[in-house]
C-alpha cells in the first residue's frame, strides 16, 4: 500500500461529493505494500480506505470489487465497497481508477499463535465456498503466465546458484501445472495474497480479510499454500511451525474438507506459493517503480522458503 499518486484533502473534497459519505475531514497515506496508492480516509460518516489503482484497469476492477461485495453478502468478513450516486464502485481520480471501501476494525497480528491461524484457516475455507457462485471470472494475474514473463526479466540480475534454482523450479512448476493431478484440483476465486498484514484481528477474534487486488480464479489449494507460507513459518528460517500449521489446516478442513488429490499436490503447491512471491519480490527489486514511502520487500526470504519446501516433506493436510 505505497503511494504512487499523491492526493490531497483538497483534491478529494469535490470528488467525494458523488458518494454518500458527506464531507472528507482527513486523508493520510498508507506506507505499507507495493502495488497501489492507498489512504486512510475519514469523512463525516466514518472511516474508510481510498485506493487509487496503479496497474489494474477500469475493465479489470469490477472483478475485485464485486467479489468483495459478493463475499460480504455471504457473511465473509471483508471490506464493503462504497458505490457512488450512479451505483459505480470504481470511478476516476486524477485520471486513474479509484475506489472507497469500509475500514476494518482491529489491527494486523504480526506474531500469530495457533489460535490466530485457526481463525484464518476457517474464514479462508468459508471464503472459498462462498465464492463458488460468483459469476465473474478473471485468472490469477500473478499465476504461471506471469511467472514466464517475469523470470527472464530478473535472471540477468541473479547469481549462478539462485538463477539455477529459479530455472529448475520454473521447469518443475510448468510440469506440475500441466499434469492431470493439477487439472483435478478444485478452483474458484482466491485471495492469493493473504499475508499477516492483510488480515485484521481484535484480540483473538478475526475481524476481516482485506486487500483483494491480487485476487483471481485459481486453485483453492494455491490460496492455502500462499497463506500457510506466511502465517505458519519461522520468519528467520522459513521452516514451518507445526502447531500453527496444524491449527490452520484442521480449522480449514472442518469447514471445507481437503481432497485426496489436494493431499498429493500439497508439496508442489507449497513450492508454487513460495516461487510466486520470490519471483515477484525479485521483479520489484530489479524493475522498480517510483513511489512515495515505497520499500521493496527482501526476495531472499522467499528463496529460503522455497529451498525449505523443496527439502522438507510437507505436513499432511488432514489427520
């Protein structure tokens, strides 16, 4: 949630008149994240988040915003998009797509315990089931096709052992994604970026998932792998924490039982989740964009996780 496009309170004041939010009284840029320009927006009606989209188009955005609307209507804890006086969820601001969503209460839990992981696992399963009848479709824009485009852009910047690992894992994932096993995995809308800083808690109570702007249609298991690789690891080593993994998987399985095919695909999918974020962090480091308050994430964190997922057998998805 960096700031690429600067916006002042004076800029927002006439623009916000089209929304049922009354007058804007405060606007503050949000420093974390790397994709869009985000601001905490306070109006006379309450607190919200304003996002200006730097990469997504007006044509792509209905998928994300309507997905959040769809999930919220089915009891999944997500921010609610605010429509303007024409019923539109996405409107131009400084010539770029922009949207306002409700602000969740609580704060991110950056040192999760098993109880937090269980909450996330159960809500993620509920989200997957709630998305089954969502009528719009958009592929995961940071899936295999994007990896094939990004890898050649970063390989010239990499040392021999790291480049060899990236090439080998790309070959492995190409074969996995082309397999009959992969084709049998259940699919639907996924968050695809459900890191600790994209979930809010009030104590031990989960209050919501947010930042759906990497969402797309993919395998549910990929979403689980991405989430496990952040919520259930030792940040220094990338090793999975058994207690947190078990709490997460048991809570998910109780809501949406895993399949035998998913069990067979679990270790390759954990590797896929690690590769996706290693590659995107390498890309952000070597193909930077200018932004206020932007600090690229360290790619070596997910290189460690990928090496660990290759070397160590994955825990069972279910008991």
